[in-house]
């Protein structure tokens, strides 16, 4: 099976949205239909759909779906309800900026429409556009990222920044799919990613389907694996990149960046421009989601810690910009000087090579 056979995580069906239930993978491949705004909110909050771009795409369809049912001809009433529903969906998760980026893109599209009917159509078209663009963007990220690796390289990653976390291809995993297409052998070492195991459940599942060489390790095996298996580089996705390059990604990413520095290997972040939040100055301004203690006290539904234990469960951490060798985007690879280089990416119409 090649990478194109990997299922899409989100599909627009006119009357509802179908998502691949990422909570149940890999033991069960289940698709669920989302019919209401509440369904969409719940699916995002409970990680049935997850990964920054996939969250944005799902929320965009959710808002377009809800708005298609507003029974008003008055533009101001339509816009008021749209804003209310936008705010509700935006409350599903706080860290991945793609959620807000996608919702705000939809609101802007609707607000420039001359009538309610036109706004309803614009919303659906804009949501579809976001998904189509993301596939293209991820492929471009993969092409740039692939230039950073040599045949035979062993690369470590955490969480799932793969095809099902995006429209297709993924961000951090995109170079491995493209390498496979081009017959270049790369090996991936995937951290299991406690507490909810996106690495063990999703990254290995995706890469194995595409025939990419992947080895699973637990999170606490990272240092030993870098040393013993001669890891050449670490590549991760991102949930939000501040203007200065500080990057929020799945908990454990910061530790990997410190290990990369200590071992003298490159630490790469692969992310679309939709994940770069120019309005957020530094990582200190990024809200870090804290999730339910059950994710830590339980493993696959089975309690593994004493009842009543204190739990701290941050879903993300922030890697300071100085630990990031390069940020790989659809418009090129940025190496350092993020404060000026990242904003300038938005001004570039054309793609360009390394800056
Ligand atoms: O909590 P999750 O599973 O949504 O966290 C996802 C990540 O941290 C990913 O690395 C990130 O969203 C990039 S997905 C292309």
C-alpha cells in the first residue's frame, strides 16, 4: 500500500461531516458522522479528530454546516449567530492556532458576502478551499523537508504530525511519504507519546500502511535511542509557532529539543503558515491546554495510578527558538532569525528556497 491509500481524516458530505475516529485507532477503524455544532465541538475536544490542521478543517466545516441552517434573511442577524458559533467552536481546544485561523477565515469570507445566501455558499467554499490548500501545503513542506535528509538517515519524531492530522501527507511525516514515493530509504523512530499515545497508535499505523520503516519506542527511551541507533535528526510538527519562533507542540517536544542540542543533531519543526501566529509574540503568550487527569491515571481505560493522586497533565510544551535548527514551511526553510524571517514569509507570494 502506498501513502495515497491512507484514509482521509475529514470529509465534507453536504449534510454532515464524516471523520475518522482517531480515538479508536489502530484497533478499530471507525468513521463517525458529525451533524451538529455540538458534535463537532465534542469530536475536537475529545481528540476524535486531532492535529492542528485537521482540527482547523473540521471546525471550518462545522461552522459552514451550522450556518447553512440559520433561518434568517437578515445579514446582521446571520453575522451575529455566526460569531456566536465561531466562539463556541473556538472554545473546543486552546493551543492549536489553526482552529482560530480557520474559523476566522470563514467569518471573514461570510462577512464580505452581500446576502445571507451568498454567505452560506461562501462559507462552504472557504472550508473546502482550506482542506484542498492544506493538502498542497503539506506536500510542499514534505518536499522542502526531504532536502534535509540523506538516504539511510534515522529520524526521530513525537506525536502524530501525519496524514490524518492534516488534509493529507502531514507535516513532520510528509518527507517520509515523499521519500517512499521516490524510493529513498529513511527510518523513523516514533515516540509513543504519553498520555494518549498518538505516536504508538497513529504514527506507526500510518507509516506502516505506507511501507515506511518505523520503530516504536517509549518516551523515556529517547536519549538511549539517539545514542545507540545513531539518530541523525529529530523532526516534529507544531500547534502554534510564535512570531519569535518559539514553538508549542505535543508534550515531550521540548525535552527532545534539549536532547538534540546535547547530542549535536538538528531539531526541525515542520508546519504550515497557518500554524504561525504572528500576533503571538513569544512562547510565553501561548495558552497551554491542560487535560483531564484520567489521561495520566489511566492507560487504555485501565487505572494505573492510585485513586486521588495529584496529576499535572499539560498537553503541550513550548520549545524555545534557540533550540530549533530550522522551521520548514510551504514557502521554504527558515534557519534562525525567526523574529524577522517568519513575518516575511507571509509577504512572499512566490515560494523560495532556504533563507
Ligand atoms: O493533542 P493533539 O494530538 O492534537 O496534538 C497534536 C500535535 O501536537 C501535533 O504535533 C501538531 O498538531 C501538528 S499536526 C500536523
